[in-house]
């Protein structure tokens, strides 16, 4: 007579508390990795554009949305605007800059990046604030597009008035 041995499969049930613990441990590990990188982060805004800027005291370089500055902004004027805070503080080629930006247009994004870099530099060294303030790099340009009003074609443009 042949006896078949059945394998018993253990059913493990994972509770919500256990999953939360595992998730917390993973998050803690990721945070520890982030702390090791040691970067300074700041946000710059202009019109609809938002730029999250990270400065790393490492070999010099520039990455914007995964591309080099030359690939992302083809205009030399944009490069000059972005690098102005470094020139004003004599810190050219001393930081690796990583930027994530979205919204707005070319000019809005470049000025948002410039504000973010300036804020990072102030976080690094408070003595740079007067130099950047005098150059106007720490001022948030609050001009935004005016909203369209009811009864008008645009924000202020009305339909042509007819006498009869």
C-alpha cells in the first residue's frame, strides 16, 4: 500500500500593523541614504514655473530635468541668468546643481531656477545674503497673469462698443 504524503502549506496572514512597520523601516532606510548625500535644497517660483534646486558640494556640474543645461536651455541668455548668483558670490564651478522644474515657459523657469539657487546659497552661508539681495536675486517676482473677468473677452479687453 502506497501512502501519499501531503505537504501542508502554512498560510501567513500579514496584518495592517505589520505592513505599516515594514513600510516605516523602508522609509527610515531611504531617509538615511538621503542624509548621506548632504545637499541643500530650495524652491524657486516665477509666474507658473516652479523649480526645486539642490546644491551638492561636489564636482561642478548642472542637470535640469535629467538633461544638461545646454540641452535643456539652448539660449545663452538663459545660461547667464541661471549662473548669475554664482558669479555675484564668486562661487562658480564649486557646486553640482540638480534641478527639477515644471510649468511656465523658458524665461519663467530660468528665473525660478535663479531664485532657487540664490536661496540655497543663503542657506549655505548667511553672509551672502546682502550681495544676492542687492543684485535682486532673492526677490520673488510676484507678477502673474491676471484672471479673466466675467463679461469681458480677456482680463481687461471688452467687446467693441457700438453706438447703434
